[in-house]
């Protein structure tokens, strides 16, 4: 049996022996049910209980789902001519669907964004120039407004230098939004240190069954445990029924500082412009995406 599969299943279920994993999957492929395997095939599985057996089967299904998604993502990026050796290696060693989606994010063929329209209007070089200035890669005394005038095109929807600068901002915001390391930083902050908070809305009913969640907060990590699943489900129902407003909190100051430092290394007009793009990427795009996740 594939050692990669064995390692994956063991990471999900604990140190179950490879022979036991192989036996469970073989029996399952033959149509045996979990209760049947647990009760009548103990000698083959090494006395695994139903929870362990179900864990092996579900891990196997997850593994196959990951392989299919990796194959699709790799193929799609390759068709675009963007499958570098480094990117291919990252995909080969990625065994988490979230990580795979983060790798794929910059290459997805979505509907045209504001950044796409700005690039099609030829504003990309202006954004690149700003990025280089903000990171000290070049020096140029030209103001952003004067430089932007070179890219004005009423025919393409950018008739003033203000519109051109907004177009450059859209490009830079999208660039920062799609940085996997920054998105992972936000994800880890919310998962490790974040808090879920709920409050009652104007639709909150008298003697509501969600009374205990009218002013409630709890760490995300504690809500992830199986013992806390009923609280998570109650919060979700209360939110879906309109009685609760549910939000998530994290150290936004720490995250903003990291996004700004990534966006700009030099304190000049371009650097200030890029810091604003970093703030927008975090607040408007990345944080909502991660909190929804």
C-alpha cells in the first residue's frame, strides 16, 4: 500500500498499524459495514473499534479527494503555462485542501475584476513602478499624480489621473490579497488566537432559546473541540434564524502591521499608497474570506 496514504491516514487517526489500515480498506471495498468489521473482523483489523474504523475510511476518502483536486489544479495551472518547478513541488507536497486552494487562488479563471480591467487598460506598469518605489528598488522624483497622467485613456474607462490611481490600487490590492503566506498568517491568527462573539439582534425573541448567546464570546480553538460542537451549532442556527449577530475577532493591529510591512519598505508617497493597498487587502478581502472559512 502507498506509504503516503498510510502516513496520511495515521496523521488523521493516530498510530494505527499499516496492516490494520490495509485490512479496513480492503473489507470496506468489499462492501462490509463499519459495525460488521468491528464485530466480526477483529482478527484482521487488530481489534479496532468503530470510531477507529470509520476514521480510517473517512481519511481514505479525504485522501482521494485531495489527490483529485491536486491533479485538477496542477493541470489547470500547467495549461496556463504557469506551472514552475517550485509550484509543482509545492502541490506535490500539499495534502490539505485549504493549502491547495490557496496555491490555486491566483490562477483561477474568475469573472473580470476591477484589477483585471485596470491591467487590460494598460495600468499594470504603473502599479509595478509604484511597487518598485515602495520597496526601494528604484528612485524617482516623479509624483504619483504626474506619472498616472501617462496612463489616462478615456476610451478604456480611465479618463482622469484619479481613476488611473484607483486602477493601480485595485491591481496592488489583488496582488497582496493573493499572497499565500499573508493569508496563512491571518488564518493562523484567527484559528489560534481568535474569538467568536455573538450578540442579539432586533429579531431576538422574548425567552429565546438562544438566551445564553445574547452576549457571548469564546475562543475559536475551544469551539473546535467535539465537546463544544453543540455551542457552535447553536450559534450557527441563531445566526441563520436572524436572532444572533455572530462575528469573529483577532489581533487586527498585528495583522495590519504585517500587511503594511509587506506592502511597503520605504516611507515615501508610493510607500504610503502601498500601505493603504495592504490595509484594504486585509480588511476588505482577506479577513472576510478567512472568517467565512
